[in-house]
C-alpha cells in the first residue's frame, strides 16, 4: 500500500513545568490570564504531525510519502527522515521561511499548553497532491493531518477526485476550522482519527451528531490516553482496545502520531482494525516513554513482547510477520 502522509513538519521545543497549571489558573479571572511558567527542562526535537506519522511508518518497514512544506533549515532533518525510510522527495522547501515551530509546556499532570508557529507550513497549499500521485505511480491512501488549513482542504478534495482513500486527522487544526471546512474534511473519509476532546469539538464544529458522523465515514478511531482507544463504525458495535502500560518518565507529545503510524501500518498489512489498534497502542507507548516525537527506539521483537504482555500471545502472533526484521 502506497501511503501519502500530508501534514506539518516542525521543530518541537518541549518544556517541563514542575507543578500543575490548574493551581495557577483562577476560575474567576480566566478572561484576563497573564502567566509565566518557569520550566526546569527544555528539549529541542524534530516533530510535526506529518513528519512524526511518516517517521513511524518508515520505521515499521513501509515507505510513506511525506507531503508538506519545510524551511531553509530542513537539510539535516531531511536526511534523518530519509534514513528512517521516508520518501521526502515531495516536501516543498521554502526559499524564505523557516520550518514551523511547536513550543509546548507540560505540567506534572501531563496537561499541556502549546503554541504553534506556521512558518514555511503556510506554503503547503501550493503542493499538488495530483502531481505527487502521478510522480509516485499512484496512491492508495492519503492521510490528511494538521497542516495549513487551505492545504488540508485542497488535499482532501483532490484525493476524493482521484478516488483515493482518505484518512482524516484534523487534530489541532479543528480549533481554526469553521463548520463548512470541518464537514468537508470529514465527509467521505475512510478513516477518521480524533482524541476525546477533538471528538466533542468535531461534533460542535460540524453540527452533526456522532451517528451522523458515522454515516459519513468508514471507521472512527478515538484515542483516549491511558484508557486506550475506541473504534466505531455505522455497521458494528464499539470496539475498545486498552492502552499498553507505559513505564515512568518520558513526555506525551507525539504519542498520538505514533499510534496513527502503527495503526495505518497494520491496516496496510491487512490486519484487522483491532489488531492494528493494538500495534498502534504499543508504538504510542514507546513514544510516550521517550522525550521527543521521533526518539523512540523501535525493535520488532520488543514490540511483539509488549503486545504479548498487554493482549496475549494470539495478539502478538498476529503482528509478528509485520515486525520481522524491524530493528
């Protein structure tokens, strides 16, 4: 399966605040917030949802096509993505702007406050997905991840015009979309990814009920943090997949992207949705235990072992062929 991953390419500045945001916020003064959090840790890492998902797919043995816009400072990052198995030939490199920046502070309860600077990402709308498809000899699936909103809408429209399956993953950009735009991104998607908060926001933005969303998409996958994921469709009952237990330490940024990479890799290798979700949960836990969205160490045998401990031997056997040789 030839998968194109569209979405942001960014540098992450990840900080840790040794306290709780909730203890600093006054409920009767939220309209006049002026706070500074003194962080005791800073990590600068590669990120961006498109790059993160493509990285995970590449490490799992697929060769995803990354479709996004980066800046003048992309050369080193480009080499690292290529080394991970990502086809970066269709990344647009800006002549004037720097790669996008994601600045995020995480508190002791794993709550996050973040700011995203688009930078070169604004040029993603100039990328022609039709041209990418022709250059790649055809595409089987396009994941439309958080990116320049106009680029997301254009990629979705062209994928449908080309009769290519769409995985809709609007995530952080839902807050910027109006109802018409949100409906356009979701309607007709083969797969829809959200987290719990985004699920509620999606319903508010589209004006649809959950049942109406399910009539318009194939499968809706909702990530629920430590509670795992749920898988819904109009034809079947909800399937709940528990999370793979995580060790201590690490940082949550990028865990959702790793889940998507694992899930889509499973789908590409014709696993069931439930088995694909188990693989996604295992990869998400690896990312959760690491600082940085692409810093996790992926060894196939270790991932199989984690799935065995979390879900049983039969579940582990179902993913062993996919992970054979992954190191």
